[in-house]
C-alpha cells in the first residue's frame, strides 16, 4: 500500500515528462492489481469456501484435506470467472470509449484540415486573380490556368471562377483598349463591311483565348479534373466584341453570346451548340462545319455568312437575317422560326442541304 501511495503521489506531483508520470501510474496500478489478485485467491477464496475463521479440530476431522482444497479451489474459480467477466466488461467499455475518442479526434482533425484547405484555396484564388491584373500576358495566362486548376480542386468555387474568366474575356475583347492612350483596332472602327473584310484577321491574345475556352468548358464539365456530370451553368460573353477575329475551333457550347459582335470572324469548326446568339452580329462570319445544334439564333445577323456544312439541327431562327448566307451541305433539320421556303428564298442552298 505504501508503494501504491508513493507512486500515486509521484505521478501527481512530478513535474517531469509525461512518460515518467504514466510510468508511476502504471506501476501503482500493477501493484494494486497484484494485491487484488492475492486477496481474491487467498482470504476471499477461503471465506467463500466457508472458512470465516480458523478451523477447529472438530471441523478439521469432518472434512478431509482434499475436500478443503477442492472447496477453496471452487471458490477461487468462481472469483476468477467473476473477475474475468468484469475485465471483459471493462475492456468493452474501454474500447467503446476509445472508439468514441478516436472518432472525435478524427472529426476535429478533419475540421482542422478542411479549414486549412479552405485557407489555401482562398490564398490560391487571391494570387490568381491578382495575376489577371498584370500587364504581362504570360502572367495573366498563368493566373487563368491557376484558376482552372482551382476550379477542379474546389467545386464550390467553380461558378465564381467561371464568372471571373467570362468577365476577363469581356474586358479584354478585341475592341477594348487596355489603357486610355490606346485606340481601338481598325476592325472595330471600320465604317463599312467591305472595309472590314480588307483588314487581316486578328488572333486574340493567348490569355484571352485561354479564358474564352476554359470558361465554357467549366460550365459544361469538360475541363481537366472535372467530371462531365458537373456542368452547372452558362458562361456570360454577352456583348463581347471580336470582329474579324480568328476563333477557329473555339469551344463555346451553351455560352451566352447575345448581342456579341462577331462580324467576319473565323468560327469554322467551332462548337456553338445550345449557345445564345440572339441579336449577335455574325455578318460575313465563317461558320463552315460549325456545330450550332439547338442554338438560339433569334434576330441574329447572318447576312453573307459562310455556313457550308454547318449543323443547325433544332436551332431557333426566328427573325434571323439570312440574306446571302451560304447554307450548302448544311443540316437544317428541325430548325424553328423559319420555313424551308423562307430559307430558300434568302439563302444559298444545294442538293446536299438537309431540311
């Protein structure tokens, strides 16, 4: 008992490392367990066997040595079984408490990890957006690709990132000067369409082209690291201006290009399915083999546009201007808003044009 008391006092008062305190606690428990076992198999077992006091000579003659030993052993077995049951119950309780503690620890750790991850995502987002404000194209391009990667890592920020990229495109289109001293390029100030057609095609900057491609891909779930089922919205490029611009093969599916200026632009092989092009200016644009299935072409200006081999299946052509448009080999099955007769009257078709 003195040893148990000494170890307990040392564990409580010791100012050293934790392992030393736990050593004293373990030693005290071990000594206490040994005393308990000795008490069970000794005095307690004899008491349960009927030896409440020292046996008298008469009692010794009534029971043989073997019978007395068997009685004590039976009592000991009973005590050991009871102790074992208590140990098992204690072990179960200890295990349950340990599992609860582990679950709480994991929950706390997970919460801390999520907090740290959100902090990292916020830092990455802030740095990427800061890069977009740089005057250097390569820095802006790096920021755009950083946002693309962030969109794959953080689904909750995907819509915000898409809107940021769309705003970047609208603010960096062909006709938006990047400083007050610059003048809009000639294709933005051409007075006539013939004058516009004489201007060489302009390629958008690598940063603008990247944002123009990545934002709709995020909306459609086609960006790297994003499942195809994660498409969650429309990219707003409304009123963007890209006249006489080279945009061949651009991915603009489901994009909002309403009232956009794409006159005489090269959009051949572009994917514009389900895009909103209502009121857009596509006069003289090259849309050969473009994919316009289900596109909204209400009041769109397609005068003189080149649509050879384009797919306009299920497109809306209400009040569309198709005068002089080349629709040879185009797919016009299921178009709405204009009849076959009306289209044939104003546009150029051939035997391969499908109605």
